[in-house]
C-alpha cells in the first residue's frame, strides 16, 4: 500500500520550471519585493484575487502589469476615480438604431487579468459592481448572466496613507480578496540597484524586455496540480481553529468567516507546490495566514486606540495555538 501511494505522488518538476520562468521574467524589472511576487503567483494558482497596499512608488502597479505581460492572456486596467460609474466597469446596453435593439457592450472587467488602480477612490455603488464578478466569476446585466473567461484575476492597489478623495472598502468586498499584500520600501542595496537599472536604460522601457512564458492553458494545468496537493486532516483542523479564534478574541470586533478558512487552505496548497512539495506542512499555513486574514478582521475600538494592528492580533492567536507537527 505504501509503494502504491508513493508512486501516485504528484511530480512537480515541470510545475517548478514554469514558475521559475515566470519569476525570472518579472525579475528582469522588479528588484526585491520577493514576497509580493510570490503571493501574486500563489493568488493565480489558488484562483484568488489580490489587494496590494503600499505607498506610491514601490512598484505595485508595475508588478501587476509585468505579471500580465509574462502570461499570454487578456489584460485590462481600470483607474478608479470618484466619478467612475458601475457601467464604466462592467459595461452597459447601448441602443443600436440600425438593429432597433439594445446591444451589450462589455466593460474592461471582461478580461483575464484585471488591474484596478487605486481601488479605494471609487464610491460604494461602483465597488458593489465588483461583488458578483469577484465571487462568482460572472456578470448579470439586464437579466442576462455572462460568464468570465478563465483565468480571471483581479489585482487591486491602494495607498494606505492618503485619505482625501478615498472611500472605505466594504467588508463584503474585502472578504473577496484572497490576499492583502503590504509592500514596504526596498532596502538600500535594492534601491541602489533600482536606480542603477534606470540609469542604464535611459530612453528605453525596461519593461519591454518581459515576454510571455505561459498561457491560459498552462495556468489551468498548474491549478489542477495545486488542487491535488495533499493536506492532512490535523492541518485542516488547525486552520479552522485559528480562524474560529478570531471570532472569540476580545481585541477583534468582527472575526473571519469560513471563506477565510478556505482561502488559507487553497493558498497553503499553492505555496507548498511552489516550494516543490506535493503536501502541505505547517510552515506553509503560517506563511499565508497573515495576508489572508489581515483584511478580514475588524479590530475593537479599544485595540485601535492602543495602536494595535490586525497582524499583531493574528500573530498573538497563532502563538497561543498548538501548531501540529
């Protein structure tokens, strides 16, 4: 029986080669920011949307654009602004006088990789237009439902500092993002390399060096392999235990939902595959827990007044939990 199980283990050699090519293409332009790139790729493999938060100038938008350029699929970019309407995102029905009928004109959301820049600049009615498509991968307009082509990934960016002209994202929308990635300033050595590269390519776009290394069919194949990554029952119980603890913690006003548990499971399977294993270990789960949970929790007023963060509370919950081995 042991020999049979061993023979059926998933081979991840071709999987690893595909991802290394993808990282290498993005690495032609992006210096450092290893976690952001790794979590973006994990989001694709786990079929989850990604929210990137960081101050201006840390390559949030550029990384998302390079990711789309290295994958031979459709790409669209939507700049969210206070005057943006839902129809500007999902499309609308236009009257055709020749046909004497209304015809649907798809909006920019109908693509494979959709970059939403400064997502918190649009009002609530425009944010609500994303609810259905992010969760169900479909759009319903005028009573007709239109399915999105796979893969479908929303990569959104926002600035954590600027508050003028911005809107708070609804909790229901935040919950639809698999990850919230926080991007910090690069280290001094990385910044020197960034400036040096810019100097070496004056008058040329370095991003033009990035070429497609995989297509939609490759993404589907990689996702199929991720789906078959083995997860022991004790690890599933650990995931659920941590998520359930967020609903009972005095520092948290609103805890995480079962969608968070599923997100941790899917993300840890993707990370395990990226690290060359066909099984999940506790380190994979611990790695993805902060980016999966940080945007799903609402701190209590007392904790906010103390200057606490959701990352602090998540780390406290993990430290108080018994990690299976």
